[in-house]
């Protein structure tokens, strides 16, 4: 399966800008304020046969101003309005991020700071009798309805681009998984710069549920 994952040739984030990334996440966990997005508050559940699986909590915290500005200067500034530059953390209260399409972005550019385990896999799925790309915030109810397309283990401190409207899960987390996450919507001019080899004119429009 092509065009789900891409490793772009982008500059690494300088170490001095990464110093606050874990600090922001750990301070937020300690204080545990309610998240403004109700999707990040509710329990995410998926079934595998008769087994009920509960996903760990996802949070997207705003990156500090220096990191925000570095991304805009070095990556691009036409970012998804509600996603922008965030510090993503998975794995609170669970080792699974259930299959989903992202809620506020169509494309996710990730720079993993903490992998969250030795064999954490991102797995892409297609739901039976449904299009490949789905509307934002699609959450299938059962693995039994899904066909596996591709799985990958991403390295740390390396940029990776995902088509985040394709259903995907994160599995085998052993601890907190932390990444700088940059969100884009379909049609962003920066996508062509990040992934110049792709034919963006052939992009599939997300299908309805």
C-alpha cells in the first residue's frame, strides 16, 4: 500500500527547542486540567470479537512559542486551524490508541521525542465496504470490520508524514509516547513542498460514513 507514510527530508528540531516538550506534557499530567475537546475526555472503546478494548488517553497540548515559530519558519505556516503545532501524547491510562481518523487534521507530520516502548506500531486499516479516506473523527466499533493495510514502527527524532484520514491505531505502548505534531488540511500548499513526489491532484476525497 502506497502513500500512507512518508519520511520527508526536513531539518531536525534543535535540541534546545525540545527541552520543554516533555516538561509541558508532564506538568499537564500532574495538574490534569480538563481538555477543551470532548473527544479527548471520553473513553475510547473498540471490540475484537467479544473482547472490549479501552484506548489510552490522547492529549494535544500547545507547543511553546519558540517551537511554534521554528516550525512556521522551517516547515510551513498554512497549518490546520485547530491542529497547528501541538505536543501529542498517547498512552495515558492504556497501551492502545484505538483505530480512528484524526479529528482536526487531514495530514499529520510527526517528530517523535519519546517512542513509548520498544515495539510500538502504527497500523493502518480500511473498514470493509467503506472508502480508504474517512471523515475527521471516525471511530470504528470493531476490529472485526477492519482490513489491515500496513504497519510501521517509527524512529525517534525523525519526521514522518501520515495520511491521518486513513484509519490508524497505535499499539503496544509501554509508556507515554510523546511527539511534536504538525497538522495540515487537504489543499495546504506546504504538503506539496514536504512530499514533492506525490501526485496531489489524485488525492481521494474523504468518503461519508
